[in-house]
C-alpha cells in the first residue's frame, strides 16, 4: 500500500504554527506533502486511495492557511498551486510524455 503521511505530522505543525511566519508554515506544509504525500508512480490509483490522498491535501491546505474545515478548499488549493488528486494523476501522465492514444477510457496508460 502506498504510504500516506500520518496526520500526526500535521498535529505537530499545528502546535508550532503560531510561532512561524505564514511563509515558513506554507513551506513546511509543502515540504511535507512533497516528501511524503506525493502520488505513487504512474499506474492505477484506486478511488479509495484517491480519496485518502485528497483528504491529506485538504488537511494540509487548511493547516497552511489556518483555515476552518467549513471553509471552501478550492481557493486555498489554487493559491498553493495544487491540483485535486484526479487532476494531479492526469497531469503526471501528460507530463510523462505517453501518447494519449495509449491511455484507456479511465485516463490510465494501457
């Protein structure tokens, strides 16, 4: 199973966020996502895993902006220049250079 960063890392950042500048906090959140919460290598990602990854991205964005869970997440993701998980998968596939004709209807390389 693909390793998703435990929420305990977010809890640790939440405890120190008041002593950090906004820029420093966003840098730490981005570093955590890049180091532990990126996407697995190209291949099929189950819907359940996509949901879990999206949950991690949402929690990270809310933490980075000190936002409440009830706030809209899309503007925060845009400001971070993050895509939602299905769009991230598509972006990675396009960036990989695989011709579109080699993809199946689910957007996954055959």
